[in-house]
């Protein structure tokens, strides 16, 4: 009997936002895999460090930080390594920042391995909901339409989405920050936008986009836009 592949969402950064289920599975896991940069520490591992057993075998998945090329070969090699353990009947827990199926790296391993091995995905607190929480910005209500927009998209595509929705979350801001801010100004939405950086972490920054003077942003940043189209609740 093969082992089980677990995709564990570990949340946006605050270790206290790991779910009880993810913590339980991770504490029992003998093999733990996680994405890691080609330099520096793994953010996913740092979040979950307190729950990793001392005798666990760790499998860092080193992903080069190159925005121009998707690392197919990295995930293919990692999938083969994980598959070898699964065939031996060993469970493997894969850590994923945020939620595994919301722009999560685990989805690539899932696509490669779920056809052969049993898999269980444990959802986590996503960066989207974490940013909304720390900003005090409800994302959507009743029939309002929320658009989640990747920052690297072309201006024409982003502009069309901003005009069509009631609220928007622009993710993957990073090096696209100056261009995105200019586009938001062009669309007349600057006063409706809030900037969130490193949500739930000690270095967290939340401020109106109009008050951000820098022309660049870190990878872990997001812009939330609310056009104010949610219905008001009137109490008697």
C-alpha cells in the first residue's frame, strides 16, 4: 500500500494561523517537503517549524526565483523524489504558504502525483483573506463581484477587470508596483485602494495606497480595492 501525499496550507505567515488539522498531520509526518528559495530560508518551513518532528526527513524543493521561466524541471524532480517515498508506503507532507489550491505551489505536485497516489489537501488561510482581515476590508458581500487579479498581467486586461468588478485584490504586486499604482490612478480608484505588505507578520504594513511613496514593493504585498458597492445594513 502506498503512502498518502498531504498538501498542507500553513497560512500567510503568522504561525498561529496554521489549522489544527495541518498541525496534527505535520507533527506526525516522518517526511516533510517544502518550497525553498535558491538563497535564504524557506518561508513555508519557518511558519511551520514548531510542528516538524526532530527526526523528520526534510526535502527542500529549491525553486529559482526567476519570473521569466516556470521551473518545470524542479517540480518534476521533486515529484519523482516524493513518489519514491510514497511507493515505500511512507506518507509525505508538503508545506505550502497560504492555501495549496489558491496560487499555491503544491498544485503542481498534485497534478503530477494525484493520478497515482492518494492525496489529501488541507486548506489554509490564504494571503487574500489575511490581507482583508488586517486591513479591515471585507472582500465582498451578497451579490457583489470580487476580482482576483495577478499583477504581472497586461494593463489592458487589469483595467478591464477593475472596471467590471465591485471589488478587487491585486496579487503578485512586487516589481510591478509602480505600473499598477499608475494604472489604478488612471482608472480613478486611488482613493478606494489600500496597500498591504507582509500581512500577519511583525513587519506588516497597511496604509492607503495614496500614502505609499515608494516605487517598488516586496513579493509579499497586495492591493485591495473596494468601490463601495456593498449593501448598507440599517438597524431600527
